[in-house]
């Protein structure tokens, strides 16, 4: 099994450790884990992100995981994904976790996965107190669940930019986020992995959560023709 | 068919209202209190845009006509829970938006009207698409018993 985690910030830095623990001590041991991020950890990230040292996020987390879970085969790709690098990052049959902070990357990755024969894409995102997780499963060239854009025009036609397209000023602008919202998104993404990949259950492919209401709702989505 | 403003109805005597409710063919209200009779008349024959109906949809956009028909039903069923059970609708439909959900007496109502009314309750986005039983529908779709209505909530954006 090959797993790719794109984005190692608020959600991804939490998710990768939980996932690595599960993979190390389950039947899925021997899994290859690829961590992808072009950004670097800074002191200001300690508020929400799990890391031990400064440096490129993919490289720092890969080193952390190797130390913590010696049996894992972890590698890093220290760059942002874009149309050029996607093919280097995602291969046929991969399981992809997307923990990014912009819809343009979600759109690019989802559209790329639509051209693969077999792939599982689990994408999570949150605002301050709520968010969602989407599960896109494609098998033998057929969509088993809808891609990320099908029910989300804001992803299909994003009004934001890729990280590498943003100016220093734009990058410096941070939208307030809450660690617990990131944690909830990461937890639901782990649940999505267990159901979609381990149990092969695909009925519910979008999950919404709200930490102030202390609720989550899983929805069934029909594949559009 | 005549339409009534709440203020006009409130100016009538209970006796006049009981006569009117019979004339309008609304059964079961001849012995009910004045407010209940007015709610029942407004539910079926209320005027679109009357000030009292606009007050129900807080912060609704000015260009969207305020609700009328549905609002009295909601008032009776939700904001006046003390009413007798027979005065409430028994058919409720699961309505959700994001992680917010509830069962509401909206069978027979249009999706657009329900979205407008529940905008604040469920935090429904003004541009949100309605989905019934997993399929996208337009605002004129009339809800049936057993339907499951979801207003699509935009995806969370951050996480990095």
C-alpha cells in the first residue's frame, strides 16, 4: 500500500502520526508513506501544529516518524503540488490524504485523480469551528463516490491561489484557526480511511463537523453522470 | 382569493375571526383562541410582504419576499410549543446543512421557502443548493413525507 499525505500543517501534522501508528501495528504494516509539503515549520506554528524542529514540513515530519516508528518506510517530497509535480507525487492505486489550505490545490488533485484508474482521495478542510471531509474512491476507471468538485462549485471554480502563486503579503495573512478543529478533521479523515480503505465501505462519502455543536453528519453522495 | 394582513386580522373580534375561518374553509378553529385563528388564516391566506411576516425572517435579504404561508405553521409548531398537539403538523422532514440538522414540519412546502425560513436555524448559505434524497433539486421542488432535504454547505477551506 502506498499512502501520500499532501500538506503537513494543522491537519496533516496530526494525521500523519496517528496514521503511522495504525499502519505500524496493523495488517497494513509495510506501507510506504510519502509526505508532501513545500512549506516550513516556524515558531508561530506551535500553536496548532505537531512538530519538533524547524525546517521543511515534509522533511521534519518524515524524520520524526522514522524515529518514532522505525518499521515505517517514510519519504518526503519537499515541494508544493502543482500541475507539474502531481505526477511525481500520486501514482496508480495510491491512497491520498489531502490536508491543504486552498481550494485550487483540491481542484487540481481531484481532477488529476479522475484520470487515474484506481485511487482513493480523502480530503479534509476546516474553518474556525467547523469543516468537512470528502472521500473520493475510483476503481477500475469508475467513480465509486463523487470527486471533490461534483457537489462543491467553490472547489471546481476556486477563487484562491496555489501557495507558490501567492505573494509574501498573501502568505503572511493567516485566517484564525483552532487546534481542535484541525484535530477533528484529522480524526474524521482517519475514520474515513478505516471505512473506505480497510473496510471498503463507501456509502457515506462526505462528513461535516462542527465542534461548537459537538456534532458530525455523514452524507451519502450520488455519482453524477 | 382574498389575502389578509396580520394587522387587519388582529383588529377583528374573536367572533368575526371565527366566522371568517369558517368562510375560508379552515376546519377546527372555531373554538380556538384569537392568536391561533390568526396564525391559521395567515398560514393559508396571509399577504406576502406584510410587516409581521418579515419579522419572522430575521436579517433576510431585502430582495427576497418574506414568508407567509409557511411561517404560521412554523410559529405554531416551533415557536409556540405550548399549543395542543392537534394544532401541529405531524409530518416532519429531516433537514440538514453541514453538521446542523433537525426535523421540521415542512412536507408540502417548496425547498426555496424552507431554505429561506431555516437560514438562521441551520446556517443555510443564500446560494446553497437544495438536495433531496441525495439529488439536487430546484427551489420549486415540493417536499413529500419521507424526503430528506440537505442544503449543501461549502467545503472547509483551511487546515494547513
